[in-house]
C-alpha cells in the first residue's frame, strides 16, 4: 500500500474519508440520486428499524429495500437489496426531485426523514411498531407522512417480491379489502389521508398530498400461516408514538456516562435491534450476501447467532445494566449448547436449532455481485476459539453475581475436558478458513477456556478437579510462546511457520494472555503491515481481496489501552468517530479508498467492538 505525505510533511497511511454527506454526524442533505442504473442503492444510505423480531433497511430515498417477515431470518418478502427488479420493496417518496436529511428520534430506533422539494417539505417517520406489552403478535410497519411547508405530492408502492426467487406474490380481494399473499404470508395495506389507492394484481400503489400540518399514513400488517388481524389505520399511526415511548423506556434502563456517548448509545440501540426477542439470541447481522469483495465470491448469510458475538455482547450488556437481555442470552446459549452438545457449535439458528446447509437462490445479488446465499456452512467447522468465547460468557455472568444451575455446571466441566484434548488439533480459525492450520488464536481460545474453567471450579460454580485444566492451560501458553512468536518480526504469527499476521491476536490482549512487551510490539507490527488509515485488514493478504474489517479497528483501541498506551488508544478512537454512516450504522467492512460499506449490515460485531472499546477506555484509564 502506498503512502502519501500530509500537509505537515508526515508520511501517513491514508484512507480517503467518506464524502461529507455520508459521514456519521453530517448535517447536510443527502444527494437526490444515490442509486446506480440498475436500481441498487449505496450501502451507506441504509438505516435500520426493527421490533425485536424483524428488521428493515430504509434507504435515504425512502425505499424499504429489505424486510424479511415475520422474522429477520425469514425469506425477504421485500428484498430489492439483492434483486432490484424482482425482490420487492415498500416505496414512499416525493414525486418531484428532492434532497433528504434524516435522524433517529432521539433515544429510539424510529427513523425520521425530511424530504425537501422545490415546492415544499415533508417528514416521513418510519417504525416497526411494538405493542403495549412488548412485541406485537403480528408484524406492523408504520410510515407517517407529515406536511411541513408548501405542497408536496408523494407516491408510495407496496411491491412484494419473490422471496429470493421462491414464490410469486398476488393480490386477493376480500370482503374487507385487498390482501397481499406470498407463500405463507398474508399482508394488508392500511392508509390514512391518502388521495388515491390503486390495486394491481401484485402490488398496491398509494398517492398523497402533504400540506402544512397535514398527517397521513402508509401502514402494512402481516402474519405467516395464521389469520391476519386488521387494525384500524388510526391505531397503526398511534402505534408509532407508542413505539417511541417503548424505546425511551428501554433507554431509561440503559446506563452509560463515559466518553463517546453518542456513538455508544447509537451502537447499543443498533445491537438491541439484533436481539431476537422470542429466544434471546443475537443475530450476527441483519442481511445476507452483501459482498465483502466487489469482484464476487465472498458473500455470506449472517442471519444466525454466533457464540462469539454473544460473548462480546454480554460484556456490553452487563456494563449497561441491562438485566433481561443478559439473562435471556445466557439461557438461550447454554440451553442450545446442551441440547445439541456435547460440544459447542460455532453458530446456531435464532431459534436455537442447527443450520441445514447452504442454498444459493438464482437472484443477482446487490449490484449483480453474487452468489446470494441462504444458510451458513461455518456451523460445521471446528473452531477452537468457540471454547474461549463460551467460558468468557459464563465467567462474566458469574462475576456479576449470578449462579449456574447444576446441569450447566456438569456440561461445562465436560466441555473443559474436551478443550484439553482438542487444542492440539488444526482448525478453521476465527475467520472460518478452508485450510486447517494450528492458528495461534485458536490455541489461545482454548487457553482462555481452561483458565476460566479453573476460576469457575474454584468459585464452586462447576464440578471437578481443575488441576488438569490448569496444567493444560500452562502447556498452551508455553506452546504459543515457543512456536508462535517471531523475534525478527517482533510479533505473534498467524500460525507457526507462516509469515503472516492476524488481527484476532488483539482479542488476547483483551483476554489477558499478554499485555506486555510482546503484545505491544505485535500491535505495532499489525498497524504497520495490515493498517489502512485508522483501520486494519483481518490478516495478511486481505488488502488484495476485501475491505478493512471494522471490528479490528476497535479491538486495536482496546488492545492499546490494555497495553498501557492509553493516549494512542484515545486518539485512534477519536479518529474512528467518522466511520459510521450518517445515522450511526456500521457494516462489516469498509473500502478504505472511499469509505464505501462492504459486507452485511448492520453488523453486530462492529457495533460490539465499538462499544467494548469505549468501555475499555473508561474502565482502564
């Protein structure tokens, strides 16, 4: 990677910043046209809304291009994100050319977009509504239209898609009006204040005129393989206000008084969207098949629950004083592992089941970059790091004053025994690679698991004699120190015999394996060899294949702080403040050349790394 001098003449590894209108915290209006010729929007233009079960992506131009119903891991009935022609969307925008500014209603995941045209201005407020006592028993999308100035004509369209090429939508007339059907879904459009409704054979179009003080509604209700409740449109509209109140009530339970307040709170709200309320699990990302590489081939389905993400999530949730989410996540995880044991898998479905393989629907993918995938093969891999993730979660749970049940204790003791044997094997590593190796951080995942198992046994939380676990953890430490350290490079290697580096070693400054001179030297090597501006590629060679991996940037903040380099850590965190889009959302990766998002979004791991970096800065100053 080339370097270029900055204005002071200092050589810097430069990533050009994102355009001003796309940066987090930008105040100017978005551009009028952010779609390519085929109808695909820039990934930085999306904001997320959700209800604890479903998640929708709203583009800056007012189109909802992604909304699986009834749940986040269902086939997307509105999936223009991956198939602009046939995927389906819920459009709502001015007829005239417009600019757009948007923000979340403070403290919520309800989105407010202000459109300005030559003839006036209008605000659209978007929510996936929640009920009086939590999630509604049906899905309810509400889009409120409020006239601000002048006269603005708007056009809306509810266009269900083919659910990734597996179904054909149709409209059926009933005694109570038209309903939309796709496979097992039944949907109905609910409106207020409209000028005109036109029902086609596969879509419903609505027209509105907004004037100062006017208020209208575009609503959509849906159920799957059950009767459809048709709420009064006025109640759907009122539901937006109730949803704002529900988010505000959740925010009152959220405690954070440290620095980087705006980013931390927005990331916490994004993470709340990705907690699957019916089970307590956390989805890794809200989408599938968004490319990590613009040449194609690196498209994955992240609508599953990774043990790793759950571990990092609990660190944040405990720190924020959130009780229900922490216990729900623990109960789901431990119960799921016991049911499908004896060993933990890498990931599970949101309902706690095993994945059923990978399917590749015949649809083009975002901007024609395929393949599109449904399912994830990582669940079948051996990834030794999952042992460390599991035990770090349990240890944290106990440290916060909670007690394990006897069955969980026996299960964990058995898993610790397994880790004693497994650590000597090659595995796929954290990055789910197809070439098994003795990856350094995989060994350290087992070290972390056994170290925590000893602590849990000594605290009376799990049964058994911890002497073997303690001895095997010491053997792993010796193995890493003797085989994975390179004096010439001044760094821990990706795996013994390689000349590559791997950013997942940062997690073991965080785990406490090494916070001394060797780790500090490794941090310098990572920034020197894998750095791009404030960001990092995952491991050696990825600068030729994909974008920088955003979680690594925030892991570096934590590692610098824990290695006694607090001034550098804070400077890096401040530099990273411009990474998210205009509403604070993070994807998996970013193109350092222009700030473009890559990979699935919103990405839980990116937001978790940001939050935990802020916590580390606050608690280890």
